[in-house]
C-alpha cells in the first residue's frame, strides 16, 4: 500500500470564479430550502386553524410556533456544535425536529394528492368537506411517517451480480459487501451497527467496503462506535473511504477512531487483495475549501493488468482537471461529472458509490435523479466499466425511508460472458 502524489493540473475555470459560482449557488439553494420550509409550515398552519375554533390567541400562538419550527433542525446542530458539554438536549431536539420535518414533508405530499382528487370528485358532483378531508390528510401523513421510520430501521440484503473483465479465477463467484451512508450520530448508533454486523456475518463476504458517510453531522463522538464497528468482519478485511459528512465534523477524528478498529482506511491509496485492486479515493475535505489543499486523486499507480474496484463516495468521476480539492468539491456538489472518463482511463472495472441515499424518501428520488443524470441508484454499465450506487444503510434529515429501502449490498463477482 502506498500513497501517490500527483501534480496539480490546470483548472478549467479560474479559481476565483469557481469559488464565486459554488458559493453563490450554494447560498441560493440554502435560502430556497429555508424559504420552502417556512412556506410549507404556513400552509400547515392554515390547515390546522381550519380545524380549530375561532380563537385569535390560539391562532396567533400557533402562527408563531409554526414560524419557529422550520429552524429547529439547524438549531439542533448549532446547539450541539457550540456546547462543550451538550448532554441529551441537542440530541433530543435533533431527533424531534427530524421526525417533525419528515411529517411536514409527508403532509404536503398527501395534501398535494388530496386536493386534485377532491377537485376531480367535484366534477362528478361528489363533495368532500374541508375538515374531513384535512383530517384524512393528517391521519395518512402520520401513518406514512410511522411506516417510513420503521422501514428505515431495518436494512435489507440486496444481492447483485457484476461481471468483471479478466477476473482472476480465485474470485469467480465470490462475494463482497458494500456499506455506505450509515450516518452514525444522534439518530443511528451501535444498535444499528450490531444488526448490520449480524447480517454481514450471515453473508460471509471476502471483504467489506465502507464508501463514506460512516459518521454523521457537525459534531459526533466517533470513538463511541469503536466496539460496534469491530463487530463488522470479513475474511480479507474491511476497507473504508471518507465521505462528505466526515468532512463536516473532522476527518482526522474519524481516522483516529478507525485506528482503534480492524478497519483499514484508504486515503487516496491502492491496495491489492489476492489479485484484485482496491482503489480508495477520499472525498475532498470540507475544511480544506479555503486552502489549496492537496490535489485531487488521479489514481497514479493503478495497474491495468489486473482488475480494479474504485471506492468513491459520490457517483461522480474523480476528475483530473479540477486542480485542487476546493474545485473538486464545488463541482461534485453543484456540477457533478458523470462521464467517468478518468476512472475508465485508469482501467477501473467497478466503481462503488453512495451519497444519494437513492433519494431516501419521496419525492427526493426524482431530485437526485435529475442532479446526477439518472445515476442516483442501482447498477449501470458503460462498456467494461460499471458503477453501483447504493441507497445506503442509514438516514440523514428525516429518519425515515419511503420508496427506497435501506440496503446492505452483496456483490457477487463474475467473469464477463465468454471468459
């Protein structure tokens, strides 16, 4: 195993312009999200007061409360981040605000379905009273939220088969396991890790790969999960690359915690496992965006005479023309490159990624599909190059999954047809 240094390639746009584009677009997106949250809470407030008696004080208090609720989710992060001895308060606020966020989302989706249905019913001279309709919407939204929360707690094994050119005979039919986006923190913890470890043990893979976002959030005690992580085992080892969420907190702390486990961190490194290359590309660190940092990983040293599996958190190309980690991160967030030219030039046979959660819950699957050009989940093949995007194990934001199950991916390696 060795680290490979690469020379800085020229940017395809000036650095200052890239920063301005990325930051301005990020600010617009953040403001749009918060504005949308305030708007949907006002809609929810209007629906609630329609079910209440006409009491001005109660309506006014509810209005103030509903204007406050959209900000509880970021407030939980700020509280936890600023407190030296946070205690249970920030965690409780985070969980409650996350569940509330999911309920509001589901309420809006149910209302968006109910109103057109009521409108069509009127054409056939069937009328639904406003109050019975709203009560139904509230009940359905509650039921959907409860289902999504239960569904998110139980990852499923999903088996796929991937053909790899010139696969060594000793790997024919062998299985590996991919875990991604576990998001250990204020919602997921050692209980989830133990369930995952038990399922992985039942599979008995040759090795396990963890493709980023193992830890969650701005503040998390990574060392609290050492025992749980040590329960995840495989014959030839467990390998890890970082994701964007490790960068929000501390990649170094995540690495320090993993040093206390048997998990091997691949930080822009290549390791050979019985004639198969694992190429581990770290996610560009958030804390380096204001500095030049090290140049993006370009896979120098990757051999083309033996198969290679690339571990990279996002379903995007590595990009040899980003120049530095800042530009790579901005492009990954806002202008994802899904041509995978560099990976294919390197001779990568299979890329394993996560990040998107498959959308996690409706309607974000549609949004993720649009942003990543349809490469937000599942197996995709481009000639001899394949990429699999796992929806992941855990959750971020609303602790629920609707329309996309949590997944432990079991990958069976096969030689290409005719070999």
